[in-house]
C-alpha cells in the first residue's frame, strides 16, 4: 500500500464534508491507528 497522500485531493475531500462526516472520519482514523488493519478499513468503506 502506498502511504503517500495527495494533499490537494485530501483537502478537496475534506472541504466537501460536514461536521458529522468529519467526526466519523476521525473516529475511523483513530480505530486504524489503534491497530485495526488497513484491509478491514477498506472492506468497511467499500460497503
């Protein structure tokens, strides 16, 4: 997996999100950082 982030795409995505979407995204990011595997994250996001 490529860990490089396209900052312009990230900022564009963030600018389109409302507060509750941002909070949900932060919660998911925290789960990943606490040890949830990347594959679990992508499976969950693709549903």
